C-alpha cells in the first residue's frame, strides 16, 4: 500500500488543473482521479478541493456547468479554460525548476 502524503501548499491547484487537462470531471471524479493517479498516496478531502475549485473558477482557470451524472444525480462538472491551460504550463515549469533545485541541494555533498 502506498504511503499517504500531504500536499505541499500550492500544489493542489496544479494537480487539479492537470487532471482537468485530460477532460472535464465533477468534484468527486477529480478526487478519485487524483487518488488513482497517485496510487492512493494522495487523498484530497472536500474541505480542500471545493475552495480550490471555486478559487480557480474565480480566476478564470476553470469553468463549471451543472449536469446529470451517470448515476442520475446533479453534479457540477469542471473544465479547463484556455487561461487554465496557460496557468498549468506555467505551474509545471515552476514545479520542474523547483524540484530540480531541491534535488540538487538534497544530493549535494
């Protein structure tokens, strides 16, 4: 079983944008996809996810639409916008640069 780990501050938005870059999902679907992709190492609770979704919607990175799910329930589906794709690219570049710097420090003698 994978070890659980806490998300670093600021990474939730990037991960949600990444998941939504593969297609639109409702909130529960986003949490399930993050858990699946991380092999259960990441579990995002509603108290973290929904404020992040609302914040990203306010910034224009994602858009939302109410629809009926495959289980015949109403759910808000989230999709990445063009501005969200640009934000994801910028965050990925920053993440790659930062992780390279951290790895350099951690492996230096």
